[in-house]
C-alpha cells in the first residue's frame, strides 16, 4: 500500500509540475527603432502580440521595446534577433547594406503597386529565392511601406532638374542610388536621424512615406511634398523584415511553435504592409492641414522620364544576381509577376 501511495504521490507531483510548466507564460522581447506612439508599435507589432497571446491561451506574451530601448542602433537590430539580445525585431532590411540583396528587388524604382500585394509577393519571393538570407533566424514576415514621397525644405520637386544640388536622404543603398541617378546628392541614414538632419541643414530633403512623416515632425521641418500619381507605381518603397531568434523559437513546445507559425508568413506580411500604407491617409492629412504647406503631384510625362533615368538600376540588380550564380533577369521577372498576381 505504501509503495502504491508513493508512486501515486510522485505521479501527482509530476502532473502538477507539467501543468505548471504548461501554464507558465513565456514573454518575448520585441525590439524596434520607432517611438511608442508609432503605428508600428501600437498596431502592427501590438496586434501580432495580441494574436499570439490569444491563440496560446496567454502562454505567449510580449514586452515591446520601442526606440532602441534595448540598446544598439537600427542597423544592429537584425543581429540582435540572430544573437538573442531580442527575441523578435522589426527593422529595415537595407540598414544592413548588401546583406539582403535578393529581397531588396522590391525596392527598385516603380516596382511596387500597393503595399499589401507587394508584401505578399515579397514573402513568396523570399521563400523561393532568398532563404539563405534568413538562415540564421526564424523569419516571421517581410513587407513594404506605401509610396515614397519627396519632402523638401526650400522648393517643390516637379522635375528631375529640381533635384540638382540637393542633399536628399535615402533609407537604403538601392534608394540612394536612385536619387543619384535623378540628379540629387544622396545621403543615406536611418529614419530616426531625419529630423535632426533637416533641422541642422545636413540634408535639404528626404524621401519617406507619408505615414511616418508627421511623427518625425517633417511637416514642421519642410515646406514641400512631391508625390507620384495614385495610378502610378510607387517611386520606391522599403523592405522591412520581422526575424525571430531561432533558438528561442526552437525552445518552444510544439503547440506554441504552431502558434508562431500561424501568425507568420504571407498574410502577416500583407497585414503589416497594408496597415503601414493605410496610415498614409492621416499622415498626408497632417501635411494638407499645415498652413502654407504645398503638396505637388508629379506629372505622368515626368514620371516617364524618372523611370527611364532609373532603368539601369534594374539591370544592375540583375547583373549582381548573375555574379552570385543566379539568374537575375528571371528573378526580376518573377518578382514583377508575383506583384501582378496579388495586385487587385
């Protein structure tokens, strides 16, 4: 009888231990470079965190750290996810120059139609062609923002010649090359540096989407916005990635891995892209409502000139892929076909 009771007690203890382990909440550290009021913080990553909490019965949770609160600089974020400084990050792929060259095909000029379609295409393209670029992490999403816009301090950009001599901020190597081809003096920098650079005269303008611009006080630091027509492909966009620390993912029990998997991939990418582009509307309104601010739409004939001037970037990207032993032209064509497939 004593032997039976002993084993019963051990079994009960083991059951309680397993139950406690299953009930324990695992909190993921999520890190990004924008402020706590940004839509990336309050809606994009917060929605993901809310969804994994719900789907896991609150066994998964997040602590989101905005504005580089865990230390480092924006270009270090991807490695923070790889090395475990953070469990999940949201960052710009192009902040690590050359590291995600395949994925950045979507940053080529006049490539993007809308952010949801292009983000879905970016996910599919990464799965087909760029898994090597993310082999050190668990990739949760890859997405783009809405159309990039010129914001300038002293004059509107209505034609390429207006860019001559202007120091214009670009987010990535691809975009700074585009700016140079159009006659500007490109200055690469992460977006958090834009306000100070504008106020100190380090740059005369910047290309960024409407959605993030009010939070950076760009409507107070510039006087002119120049945008592409709504029926035109975007001047440019930026590729963002959401990597998760691979060891952290692998340490999760199978059912919690399934929760992460459910909340990753093509549709999560599309949600991030669509949400960010959706915030262009109130972002643009902040500029339209600013007294004395001028918003200019680039004429279609001028857009054709810009396309022609920047066409060599497409060839250069394809040639770079060829040098890596890939078929650059086929990849470029496939990227365009994927965007077209999802564009409605």
